C-alpha cells in the first residue's frame, strides 16, 4: 500500500456519512478510497488514505461533523497497514475521459 495510513469512519445513516466524509476531505490532505461501503442495516463506512497525521486529523474532523447529523459508530486509524489490505478495500472508479 503506497499510503502510510488508512482511516475509517462508520456511521448509522447516509447523511451523517456524507457530512463526515466531506469534512474529512476538506480538513486534511487525504484521498477517498472508492465508493462508500454499506455494512448492514443503515451502517455505512467511508475510507480515506494519506499520511498518518493527515488521516488522524481527517477522521477527527469527519467524526465531529458526522455527529451533528447522526450517529458515529466507530472511527479507526490504521498506521502502516499491511500491503495485502488493499485487496479488501473498494476500488476507486477510473477517472472520466473528456
């Protein structure tokens, strides 16, 4: 895995996740990994990658923003994830051709 940290934000409800993901992407130099994942009954997860400090700042900002709209279930930062973790992450869509 080329990035040095992985951050996950899991919420109950899509509105909270969208608000949290927006805050994560605006607050630090992180990138969104693929589309969001639905885990179960209204549980959705957003995943970002970047350096450890950026991912930590982003997940903290994302969780704070998501709490204003719904329930935050968990926030996790995994520093230096094993390279095989990339196999279970969602794939980012290819950029649209112009």
